[in-house]
């Protein structure tokens, strides 16, 4: 493992620092808008702007990388992200912050494209799994650690944004000092959403539903728990435990899906997520119950996207998997862009537990769809199932790191 990731250690350090600096911004911005008296729909719209930026960046940033190269593009994306992070302290107005979040999303997508294509270029067939695992650890651990910066402001409201900008700026140093040469960008072949749905209806619908659920959570969860009476420290702990829970359960659930009809595991995860969200919606205060249910929610919901990708891979040819996985990332991102607005609307209708009621409705609808698909079609034979692999929900370029999708490239 260590030998496999040693050649890409500077890239992993860069993503850890970047996520430590930018990963807590969605939580911080939601809390600041809530404290300033912004409406629930306004907070949801600002969160949606970020995921909309991710979609635009995933579609457009690759052309910038091809024109100027990885290091220059990475430096430009990081510099703009650092500047926009500082700009939050200039004016606290929802429309202005929505514009900044749109810029943030586009920049983060560009950074992911640079790093993931670079990691893919350095990965050999036998090291892809180890590199992808290390990448996921760096990404999620940086995001979890960053939550601890929520309470760094004290009496100075601009301090968290300044710290975030410093960390984002520092993320460029490992890449500027690396002796590893930058790769040529790789573009996946086109694959229509209609063809993807025809191959794997549950994998396609499940990816969109997971985007709706997690987009809603990232955009509105901090507002929800603050309304329960949690202070900044407890809010940061809750967000961190959800993220760490997501890391902890992905692999066990994935290995279970390798041994069963994978649809049964996906349906079971949606059912369990539904039950956990109903319990979370019923909670009227913080405490250990909230943290325990939050960790369980993270473990179940974070596993759904890689399970859906694995299910799609089971039903695709090797040379179709990279393009299909790229489409799944975009479908997830579109769902994530819609999720905060849907959650905000539900929170306006049901102020107590509206967020988790919205997520529960998404899980319930997908659960019903999954049960229908189980009854309508036979399962993929176990010997034909691909091995489960944890995959990031970042950009289509991440699909190239999955050993299951790389098979078609290596032939």
C-alpha cells in the first residue's frame, strides 16, 4: 500500500489540504446565513449554486486543462478558489454568496479533474485499487478535519474564511514542488443517459437519488442541527461523525454486495436510510442519539453511490464503464444541485424535521423503484459481478481510477 502511493504522495497531500480548507465552507456558510436571518429557501439556493458550479466545472474545466496544462490550470483554479473564499468576508448577502458558491463549485471541479487525471496517469493496473483507496482517505479525512475549523472565529467573523483561504492556497505547494511530470488529459467516450438507464435502471435512478439526498444533507444539515440547539462545536462534531461514518461502512457494505445480489444490498441500504432518517426527523434535541444516528446515516448513505456504480458495472461491457461512470457522476451532481432546494422547501413546510423527511422521501421512492426492479428482472449471476470498489463522487475523471472501469482501457 505505502509503496503504491509513494509516487503520488504530493497529490494526496494537496487534496487533503484543499479539503481541509474548503470542505467545511458549506457548513459555515449555511450557519452564517441562518444567523443573519436568511430564509430557508435562500440558504438552499446558495447551497444549490455550489453543486451547480460542480456540474458546470465537470463539463468545462477539462478544456482549460488541455489548453494550459495541469499545473497552470491547478494554480488558476486554486488561486480563484482562495480569492472567492476571502470574498465572503466582504459582504454577507445571499445573492452575492450564491455567486461565490457557483465559482467555488467550478474551481473545485477543476481541481478534481487535475488531480484525478494525474493520479490515473501514475496508477498501474496492480496499484489502482490502493491509489484510489488512499485518495478517498485523503479526501474524506481532510473534509472531516476541516469541520473542526467552524469554531475558529471567536469574536472575529472573518477568521474562518481567512483560515480556509490560507489552507486552499497552501494546497498548491505540493504540486508546484513535485518532480512528477504532468500527464496528458484523457477524455471519456460519450455514453447517453438513455443507454445507461437501459443497461441499469436501478444504478441510474439510485445515483440521482443519492445526489438528492447528500446534496440536501451537505447544504442544510448544519442549519437543521443548529435549530435543534447545538452550538458550533457540537455542530462540527456532528458533521465530522457523519463523514467518518460514511468512510467506515462503505467497504463492509461493498464486500457484502459482492457476495449477494447487489440489488438486495442497495435496496436494503435505502430501506435502512429511510428508517434512520425518520428517527432523525423525530429527534427534537442533540445528544448521543443524534451523533449515533448521524454516523449510521453517513455510513449507509455514503455507500449508496459506489454500490450503484458497481451495479451499473455489472451490467456493462468493459469498454463502456468509463463513459458510463462519468455519466453517473454527472447525474449525481445534478441531483445534488436540486437537493438543497427540495430540502429547503420541506424545511419550510415542516420546520422540525423537514430536512430528514425530504431525504426519507427520496429514499422511500428509490426503495419502491428498487423493489420493482428486483421483481421485474433477474439478478446478475454472482460470478459475473465486478468487485466492489469505493469511488468518489467528484468528476467523471474519477472513473478512470476505478480498477473495474480501467479494464476497458488496458485491453
